[in-house]
């Protein structure tokens, strides 16, 4: 890989780590603690959150009419989401072992922690759960697709793509036939080594 690209990628990884540190500090300022996987707030903060909750009836009656009309369309997406979830999970369960591709842990992408926020009413919590599922599912699918692409076609595109997945920068350059053939040979060799161990 080009040394300058490697240097930039290292800088990006360092910045992502720093971002995680800063987000943890922001959570600490809001007095959010995660202990043994459980999310906790200070009692005074929790009390203030409860005071800030919009009652369900007021929330529903205060919604604009167009929001009420479009809500069924939004929630109807649950059908293709669940179908995609089922099919992609079966795909990875059947195909990844055949090719020696490491499986993606679904639970790493499905995070439903907004239900612990006392300032959300029941409908807001449902909306948050729906968005968490949809975005978690897309992240899960993207990771499965990127591992598939890495195995079968680790070549960058000629044109810039928006929002490339993290492995994309490791792919061989578009038009570099020698590196592509070398990468495929290395991938086959890695699979053989995995089977031996």
C-alpha cells in the first residue's frame, strides 16, 4: 500500500480513538455510568429527566397531521427489514463457513439502550427502538457485505464512493492487476493456514 495512504489511515484510526475518548468524557459530564453492562444516572439527573418527559397524550395530540399520516409508511418498513435480517443471517450462516470468512456477530450491531432514558415517553421509546433496529441492521448487513466483497472482489472503484466501509481502504487499486492476483493468492493461502490450525 502507498505509504502516504497508510499514514493517513493511521491518523484516521487515532482520531477515531480520540473521538471515543471525548464521547466518554461527554457521557461522564451528563453523569451517565455504565457498570456491568447496566446504564445508570445519578438520582438528581434521573429526577430531572422524568420532569422533562412529554406525556404520551400531549405528544400524540401535538403531532403535525402529516406526521400521523406518514407514520404507517415508516413502520411498514419493518417487513423488508425483518426479511433482510432473516435472509442475511441465513446467508452468512451457510456461506461464510464454506469460504472461511469470520462471521459477524449480530449483537454487536443491535443496541437498544435508549429505553432507559426517563425523559422519553412510550411512543418515543418505540420510535428509538425502531431506529436502533433499522440502523443496527444496516450496519450488520454492511459488515457482512464488506466481508463478502473483501473475499471476492477487494478492488477499489475508479470513481469516488461516498461512505466506504472501513476495509475498503485496504483493497487494491483500480487497474492494478498484479496486486489483485497477489491478494487473491494470499487470501487462499490464509484460508489454508486457518484450516491447518
